[in-house]
């Protein structure tokens, strides 16, 4: 399929998927509370979705290598719509849990398959740009979704779930009517011969990049879980100001991913961009410790957001170029490592916060340093492999 036609469609698809996902974020805690959920049960309700993503993203990625991208994307989006409508009609807590499990299981097909689709249709030179555009659509969806959810929850707590379901159905129609298959039958046949097992995907020097992404995801989710309390304590900021701060950070990240990542990876290569991103994130964490008011919070968090925005698309791009297994297997395992970070990060960040309020951000600096060292190890392992291959 023509890249110029496919990328805008994929941008719209992931934007609408993330708007739907974002709509329920500010509403779900109150909705679950109405059904008698305790704080622990609410935590489990959030975690069970990420757990399903962790377990099933690699499986969907492998399936997309065998049967094609389009049917798997359609399954993922339909699953998302189904889970939103099930949540809308839930009257007890177990129904809410069932909806979240179904949603996590089926929607874990979306991210890896869309990333694999981008890898299918882009040249090595333009891969970073394609991954960046998808990253930008995800970031923008996360900005608009919670804002829409907050507004409509004033009318009724179940209304945002119906809107999220309708948004997902619209996305399903968009994919059905406009998106063409990107994976040729020949490629499907070659991947179905068993070369794309998870063990093969995480072997060799490329496996280091998965752990690098895990560290980045850990530090980001630790920040997201604790920054509201930190900003309230250090600068007296409330929910409205925090909403604006995360919106500014999200916009900066989306602009960087949508425009800068492609240009930088084309000129300097993914490795350089990953390292710049890690260093910028670490500087962001350090600055966050110095937050005093709304302005400093917005600026320092945006520095972090820009750094973070450079890393994921560049890692995705580099992995799909260097991995010897199918694009779907590779992006599926990457999504799984991302989810693992999102499961461990919030409770770890919360625990560190209870010890000392600056500790989640100091640990963020340490994780960034570890990620940087991992990338240097990846380069060393790669050059060693090349030398042994030529000798």
C-alpha cells in the first residue's frame, strides 16, 4: 500500500483508539467506586488490563505475521469497542473486571500490529519517521481523551464509556473501508514456518533493546503515578493545573515525535536519537526535583516529555530493522516489555514516594543511566557479532 495514503489512516486509527482509551481514564475510579470498589480493587482493575496486554501482545504480533495485519487490527479495535460497551452497562464490580479483561486481551492486538504495519510499508530510511507519526497520534489521543471524558462525566458517569465505544466503532469502520493489507502472502508464508517464536525474537544483541524500553517505561509510569502528589506538596498545584501541565508535556512529545524524530533518525540514525532521548529524560528528572510553581513544573516536565518522545519510536524503528523475526513478533514483544514497565512502575513509584517524595525521580535518573549503559552494551555486542561474522 502507498505509504502516503496508509500513514494518515494509521494516524487516525491510533488517535481514535487512544481517545477512546483516554476518555475513561478520569471516570473509571469514580465509576468503580460507585460499585463498591476499594482502593486495592481499583488498583487491580487498572493492573488487569496491562497484565492482559503483557501476556497477549506478543501472541497477536505473531498472529499478524501469519494471517496479515488488517484482520488483527480489526479484532483489536472491535475488542476495544466491546469492552467499552460492556463497561457502560456494568452494574457490578465483576462485570467491570470482565470488561477490562476482555478489553486488554483483544485490544493488545492494536499497538504491535499497527507498528508492524508501519514497518511493512516504510523503507529503512523513513522507518523512524513512520514510528514517530504513530507515537504522535497516541500522544494526541491521550491529551484529548481525558478532557472529553471529564466533560461528559458531568452528565453521567456511564456516558463516557458509550462515547468511547462509539469512537472505537467509528475506527473499526475506518479500518474496514480504507485500510489495505500491508503484508504480502509470500511474507506470511515465510513467517508461518516458525521463525518468529518469542525465543528467537529476544535472542542476540537486539534483546538488549527490549530491556532498555522496559527501563524507560518503568521510569515514565513511576513519574505518572506520583507527580500529582509531588506537585501538590512542592508547589501546591491542584487537579486543573496538573491537567494543563500533562497536556503541555503531551503536546510537546507529540510535536517531537510527529516532526523531529523522522528528521533526526534520517540524519543521525536511531542510535544517536535514542541516546539523546535518554540524556534529555535524565535531565528532565533532575529538573523535576527543583519544581517550585506551575511554570517550572510545566517547563521541567516538558523537558522530560521531549526526551521520552524521542526514545520509543527510535527503539521501535531500530528493532524492526535489525530483528530477524517478523515485524509483528518484534513489536508484540516490545509492547509486552512496555506493559511490564507499566505494571511494575506505579506501585514501585508509590512505594519510593512514601520513603521520600523525591525518590521516584532520583530512581528515574538511575534508570535512565542504566538505559544509556544498556544501549552502549548493545553497540558493543553488535560490533563484536559483526567482527566474528567477518573473521
